[in-house]
């Protein structure tokens, strides 16, 4: 009888060890499966189209780009809006910035592989450098101005900052909403990556392997993200035309993440007056205050995207104050 308490743990140990090994094996297989599903091999090809709210198509380089222009030239630098996420349309947010029409021209556009602009299957088309060159083409051929004011959110803000570095003097002012780091987002640990992956799976499920079906997955994910921000009223234009490209989106994020991490010694400060709008719990990328030394940070009561989804007057007040009064 005295041996029983000792023998039982000895018999259980091999069983527990075997179960742990099998569990890690199957978990690894599932992670490999997820990695493959989250790594597309092509984008679903799509021709450009014009939204029901109006717009035009411009041929910039090898891509047909859908854009929309409102307002008029009153001697002020035009505003260029980069508000969609990677692969996602930003044209649905245009009407939230119509308060600028009375003083300047306002241009929004979907970059290559995003929203209503042309999508080509080859993923090599979708790099940050390509979007930087495309923004310069928008300035030159659509805005037709020496410099522009850029209002950009998230990934678009990363592209805009890299544009200012590549084309000095072309940006009159920046308004950056919840900006991503211009040298790419890094994960502090594998758990941060897993948390993001689980969040995507919870919101939209596993992305399909078929490129067309994957685009529908990206639409579901982006709309779920919009609703998760707590916006009670999402603009109809935003709901009607997400038109996301999953292949382009993943390629653009990988392109940005593959950048070398910048330090203060790597960059030259940009003398561009900047307004950074952040949510209450958002962190500003560490490199941005080093790059943009003329920066005013304003914390909103919610994420800036939530204010855009509601066309909240508080967003207009912050933008107009910055443009009229400066930093």
C-alpha cells in the first residue's frame, strides 16, 4: 500500500509527456496551416471602377487609379487623403473631410491594389516604394501643385512619411491619424503576433486560399474592425464599397515590415509641421518625433478612425485649428 502514491506519478509522467509532445506537434501543424493561409500567392485581378458618389480614373505608371476631387483651388495647397488600410478603399471617408472644400481642393484616391483602383495578380507590384512613387504621381498629375497637405491614417501615414523623405519639399503639412511606424511594425514577442492572428480569426475566420474569396474575407475583417471601434453610425459609402484586396494588403504589410529598423542616426529630421491625432491608449511610433520635430500631438476621446466613421465634428475642429493656426 505504501508504494501506491509513488507508482501512480511514475505511470502518469510518460502519458503526460506524450500528450504534451503530440499537442505541440499538432499546434505546430495548425500554425503552419495558418501561416500558409495568411500568405497569399496572388491577388485577385480586378479592373478599376468609379464609386457611385462620383470620381475619375487616372493612369499613373502601370496602374489605373480611382480618385475623387472636391473643393476648389483658393490659393492654398491641396489636401491629399490616404485613409484606407493596405488593400482597402479610403474613398468612403472622403465626405468626412468635405468641411475643407470651402478653402482648398481635396483629393482622395485608392492606391494600386486597393479599393476601386486596378488590381493585378502579381504581388511584386505591391511595395511601399511603389506607393511612394505613386503618391508623387498624384501630386504631379492630379493635384498639379508644388506641395500638398497629406492627411493619412495608419498604413497610409507610414507611406506618407516615407514620401516626404524621398521627395523633400513636396509636403506642406502632415495630419497623421493613428500612424504606423514608417520603418515597419515589429512584434515584441510571439504572443503579440498570436494575439493579432487570433483577433483576425475571431473577426472573420480563416482566410480562404482562393484569391477572390480571400478578398471577401478582407472585406469582412475590415468592416468588423470598423464596428469594433464602437461607431454607432458608419457612413453608407464606407459600407457600400470596401472592395479590399487581400493579396495586395498582405504584400504591402510584409514590404513595410521588411524595412530595417531606423535609429536617430539613420534619418534626417523633416521640417514639416505635423498634427498627430491619437486615441486615448495609442502610442506614437518612437521614430516619428525624431523625424518630425515640428509636431503637435492631440489625444482624442476615441480612436481617430472612430471619429471618421461618425464624421464627428471634433475631428473637423482639430484639423481646422491646425490648418488655420499652425503648430
